């Protein structure tokens, strides 16, 4: 207590000056509207800057949660589009759902390992049997197809990448019903080869290639890429087409696993005579 009294005694003049200054400023702001408005404006600027910084900081730390929310929302929207037979966001591909019932279900997953430099590449995702994932489900991103689930454990799944020489996918030209087989030759991770498109088809550089739904793994209309080169070899009746992928296969993070609930019924009829 004595130390506190000593402090006030030593600094009585300074404290008195600050008290009188505060009182004079208070009277000035109360009686002069101009000075009052300037004071309020300056305090608002300071507090506004602080709140802006605080909001920005909170937004930064909430990015992960917001990103996950957007992924979940995108999953629901994409699932609805697949069930309507819509190619990405293009309304021209809507089918009559009374006659084209495709009950696709979508699962979110993240890539935890991605090989793209070998001849037969695989991708590992963080969802497995406990999450409803099973073999022969299609895997895609918002930009296009990625591969097909080959094997699953309780919490993980291994995906055969489109950059695998053992994987062949049915694909077609978006502007027509001509379809063929898509595969990889082990060269450029951005390029796949499309064969069996007949020479009667009109093919031009930049034409869009998409899935055609014939395998029951991918719904019709998922975009794959664009024609980079197309030529007919001498004496042949089919095109050799190089397709530039929409996906950057070297930078994949969030993916969608696509399950066709009607596939077991279709397969039971397709393979009945093979048993």
C-alpha cells in the first residue's frame, strides 16, 4: 500500500495532467459535433480494422471445415445429377427418369497415395469396406474419371488408375453416339488412347470425350477429356485418337466413389449363361 501511495505522490503532476486532459477532451466531444464525429470515425476505423483481422483469422482457421462442407454438398449435387443422367452441369443430357432409373450413390474420399510414373499405376484412398466401398466401383473427380476400385480393406481401398495398361474403359464422343475403348500406353500421364471409333464418325480436335454408361460402373456423361489428335491409319476402318485428360493425374486430392445399386441385378442377367 505504501508503494502505491509513493507512486501517486511521485507522479501526481503527470496524473493530474492526464485527468484534466481526459476531462477536457470529453467536454469537447460532447459540445462540438465535428470533433465528436471525428473521434467516433477514428475509433470505428480502429475497431473495424481489428474485427476485419479477427474475421479473416477465423475464416482461415475454418477453411478445413468449410472445405469439407462444400465437398459434402458437391457430393449430394453430383449424386442427383448422376441419377438424372446429367453430363456434368449440362441440362441437355437429362434423361426421362421414368424409363432410365440409375440409382447411383456417391461416397467422398481422399487420395493418400498416387502413382503415375509406372506402366501399371494405382491410387490408395482413405475409405474402405466399413464405409461402403467395394470392388468394381467407379472413382472420379469433379473434372473427370480417375479409375476403378480393385481391392478394399476395412478402412482403405486400392484403385486401378486410368494410367494402368490393364484398365479399359468404355467412352464415347459427346456430340454423337459413337463409342470405343479408352486405355493408356504408359507414356504421357495426361494422354489416353481411344480406339474402335469408326471412320464414319466425324472427329475433330477439341471434341469432348465422356463415359457412355455401358459398363454399369460409370454413369453416362462423366467427362473424360478432349481429342488432342485423331487419325485413320492406312487401310483401317477405325480412328486412333489421343485424348487429353481434364484431370491432372499428378495432383489428385478429393475424389468421389460411385456405386450403382442396380448393377447386381443387371449382372445377374448378363452372366447367367456363363455359369
